[in-house]
């Protein structure tokens, strides 16, 4: 257990997990009942609402909560401000509600702008809190990943708010979809992918009890990711050059290869090679990452004439495949430990261990339901099969509900204490 002063207050972490789990159920229900929107163009109101609820209410929400707990552990510092973490949550929830509702209705009024402003404010405050947390810590590549990801998060939010205003009051020199691709790419590669790599680079060796991991491999990944993002931003907004999206994809792929080499090395040097369900799901998520990579490769190869359904399946596989499966697995590696720390007194022998707070068999079933539904839904998008879409959405819903119930059972351990 980390020193008691390094443990954030419960309100700085646990509300994020609960809200994320509820959002996950809501977004999968919307997918199930609006499955046909995935057969059309990606720029339409309901799909924008579903995507932003998934990105902000589910994935980013749980990342914020986990970061408030894990960054102090990684940096061996206390969280700079628990109050800021609580305020970020209070800004983020109404911001998500206002923005998602506005997209669903496609009513670009004051509610959309207020929602965007609240969300950008929460991004800035979260980034400030974490920068202040690690500023006196020893510099390492994992902290670099986490902090740089938050810089890209703020840029993603700024561009997103600009796009909201541009829809009602056009002022950007290029067409709207040009900047929408920039907004999505920075969020996917700069915020999500970079943060996942940084946090997992710390958690995977910790859970596997690995020895002597080579962080120089991570340095290559870090520079590949950020070089690509900088070049892409310059091309899109400043220089108006055409350096080639294929070049960017290749540089990112090199970075991913070095990251995977790091993960393989961690596994080879692991003292605990027998993995539990949470770690199995983590490695499965890395395998699922191949699907959006293949979809993106096809998009780049075909060019402007690529069918829209490949772009839709690319985004769906990234957010609802790779990221969602990864988070579902890692929730039950982090949340039981967090709750355990809050119900265990340092001056007494613990009556429970983190593994006693959840059911391993439930993890297998919720993962089986969700992942089966994900693949069936992906096939439905590619082949435009309504039966596969609704069947996949139903299986995903069962998996998401089971996951949410499981999270609530763990959190109720605090009340029983």
C-alpha cells in the first residue's frame, strides 16, 4: 500500500468510476436502439451524440478518475488538490449532458456552447492538477506520456469548441470536415493512445511483476507519436502541405511496434506469467487494436473513394473495441485496489484482499458477452446487416450492464464499511 498521504480522497476518484460505468450502459443502449445510424455517414447528429457520450462520459471519465489515483502512485507524490479533482467532476458531468443532448437534437444553441465551455474548463483544470502533482517528481518517460497526453487533450477540446461555433457561425478557412478529422485524430492518437501507452507501461510490469523493463523502447514510441501529431497539425492548420497520411501512419506504426516490444519484454521477464482475467482482457484489447489499424490502412490505401462504412468501423473498433475492452479489463485491476485502500486501516491486518472484492467468473462472462457483441456489430457495419447490428448491440448491452452492476457491487463495499 502507498503512503497514506499519497492516497487521494474517495470523492476525487470513485465518482468518476461510477459515472463512467453508468455512461457505458447508456451509450451501449443508444447504440442498440439506434443501430441503423452506423450504416450512414459518420457526420450526423445521433452518431455525434453517441460518439461524444462514449468518448467523454465513458472513456475520458474513467481515465480522469484512474489518473487521479495512479499519477500520484507513478510519481510518488500526493495529488496536488483533491478539491480540484472534485470540481473537475462537477464541471464535466453537466458539460457532457448539455453537449450530448445538443448533438442528439442537433440544436446548436447556448446549451451546446455552455457544454463545450464546461468541458474545456474541466480539461484545463484536470491538466493543471496533474502537472502540479508531478512537477517535483523525478522525470521519466511514463510521466512524459501522461503529461503530454493532457496537452493534446486541451488542444482537442479547443478545436472541438471552435468546431461547435463554426457550425453556427462559419469562420474557419477550410471546410468543416477538414477540421473534424484533425479534432478526431488528435484526440485518438494524442490523448487516448498516448495516455493508454503511458499508463499501461506502468501497470503491465507492476501486475506481472516484471523485472528490468527497457524504457528506451518507450522513448521511441513517445517521439514517434508526437512527431506525427506535430507534423499533422502543421499540415492541417499552418503549412497546408500534403506530406501524405501514409507517412504519418507508418511513423505511428513504428511507435506501436516499439511499444509492443516493451510489452513482450515485460511478459518474458515476468515473475507472474499466469494472468488473471483482467490481464487477459488487456492483452486481448491490444490484439483488437489490429482491427482499427487494418481499417485505417485500407482507408489510406483506397483514398478519397473509400466507402464510408470503413471509416465508421475504424472509429467504432477504436473506441468500442480497443479502448472499451482495455478499460473493462483494467477496471478490475485498479478499482478493487482503490476501494481496498479506503476500507483497510494501516494499523490492522486486512480482513479482505482486493481480489476478494470482485468475482473473477463474472469478468469472463461480461467480457464474452460484450466482445462477441462488438465483433458481431462490426460485421454488421461492414456488411450493412441490420440483424447483426441489432444482435451485436443487444449482446454489448448485456455485457455493459453486467460490468456496471459489478462496479456498483465493489463500490458498495465502502458503504458496508
